[in-house]
């Protein structure tokens, strides 16, 4: 039998519902993995074994009350929990105890899920690095800012985890760690109880080990039936070449071109797409919006706790202070232009596709990697996800990013499942 901690969330939910495994057995398997591996991977900020087992025992005493009954999950420590500290990756918030769960945490618990603990976040979900290591090679970064969530799911410590994304903070760790990562349409998942960074871009992110798991998780977070992952026909895929394309390393470029050819042979329509000029300008616009909002969103931290901020965050905030309201307004205008153009793009294509990252995770503990392939899609509020489908020359994971039309998340998940099947066949 596959060890319980290596099962997908979908498999675990079925095992609990059929009483072939108990929530306690599943929790103990995950806790054992954490105890055996986290001294090296450093994915967890806090795990309370007694609290985990108390939740699991409560699940075993009742009939399944939701689609994730008895399934463990981790929570990025930028998202509030009422029964564990939320320290936001910063000494400023040491010992901080929220009185209520974030909406996303409360909804997963309502669906029967068992909170394992808080996963490591980079400082204030921003621009520094964290202590977490890539489970595939401890000398490489797991990405950021949802470092712990990506690493914990990849290392079979938990089948599910919550993260956040303001630029590339969910999809980049998913790509570097080799798991499914999903940034829903903006505000599809309620962000109440998440420490804000840039309010017009902040999004709750999801980590899992299959498309079906993401569908289950989305169902719990939106109180809607899990989207079907079957499509009536092969998708129409547009390759969205972006200004950052020259940053691709040769291995990623070759793997991506090979993936395009294989998808075409499997029946997909695969065409090149020249993005209109506003999209080219949108890459710089996203950075201006992020800086302007983050400088104001972190006003208390920078005015009262400057010395407790990392030097990298201090430098980023000093630069952000130079972004004027006029620049911010121009940047928002560019982003609005791009959103208006998206409808026409998606009238001809089902999904856009790009590499998820320029290549494998960098060999570094002080560099969370390049998020250039993600940032504009976060600003445009479209759903986007990472599909882990191949490896690079060093054996580290790589994959593709799929972008869907805003509020068409169910369709994006179905197309992603089709793409995975085609690339793994």
C-alpha cells in the first residue's frame, strides 16, 4: 500500500469516507514525516501534535461533514489561525495570537480538514528569503514567498496547503518544488484574515499534488460543487511569448518546445500569440502597483519597527517610496487596458501557456528565484496554475503555467488536467 502521507487529498478523503483509514492514522503519518524530515527541509513554522490529533479524533467521532473530512492541510504563516500564533515571518509579530481564523482556514475546517500547522513564509510575504530548503536538493531554493507550503506538499508532509500570491508567491514555489500550484481568480477565495501586502493583487493560493485535489480544495473554499475535470474537446492553447522570454535557460526552452509539440500531437490547437503592446508595458506596471501599495500597506512596520525589517525589505521599501501617485495611476490604467483586451484573446483561445519559471530552482539560499512569468497575470486577476510535468538537467522539477479567463477557474482546471494527461502519456 502507498503510505498514507503520500496519498493525494482525493484518495485520503475517500479512505476516510469509506472508513478504510481514520483521520488519526492519516494525521500520524503526516506528523511522522514532519518529524523525520523537517529538521532538513524547514518547511514548518509551528506544528502542535496534540492539537492535530485532537482535531483528527473529533473527525473520527463524526460522519463526514464536507469534501475534505479528515484530510490534513498546512497554512502559510501570513494567514491567521485562532489556535496557533500568526507571526508573518517577522520578529515584529513574535507571539501574535489572532482571535479568529482567516476565512480560508475557517472554510477548510468547516469542510472537515485537519490543520497540521503553520508553514514558513518569507518576511511579511515580501522580498526577503526564508530558511526553508528545496526538498529535492537542500542546496536549492524552494521559491517564495510561500516557501514552506510548497516544500511541505512536495515532501509528502501534507497533501494540501494554503499560500498567497501577490506576484509569483504560489506558482514559483510550486514550480521549484514540483507540485500543483493554483492562483484563483482575484477574490474568488476570500482573503479576510490574510496579512495584506498589495491589496489590488493579494490572492490566496492553493498547493496540492493533483488537479483533482485542487478541485476539492476550491469546492471547500467557494461552497460550490467540485468542478469536473473532463473536457469535451482538446483545448485551444496560445503560447504567450512575453518580454522575459530571453531569460529562459536552454533546458527549459527545449522542454517547453517539446511540450508544445506533444500537446499538438495529442490533438490540442497550439498557436503562437503576440501579446498587444499594453501587455508589454504591463510588466513594469505590475511592479509600480505592487511597490506603491506595499509601501502604504506596511506603513506601521516601517515607521515603528524599521530596524526589525530585513535589509532587503528596507531597500525595497526605500525604492517603493519613490513611486508617486501619478505613476501608480498610470500603471493601473495600463493594467485596466490589458484586462479589457483579455476578452478578445480568450474568444479565440481556451488557455494561454508559458513556462512557469526560467528554469530549475537556483542553487541558492538567499535567492527565491525569478517570478517574471507570473507577475502580470496576478495583476490582471486571471486564474493561473502550475502543472508539474518535467525535470531539468539537475533532476529538479520544471513545468508549464496555464492562464485562464477571469472567473473561468473550473474550465482552467479541466484544461490543466487534459494537459497533464497529454504530457504524461
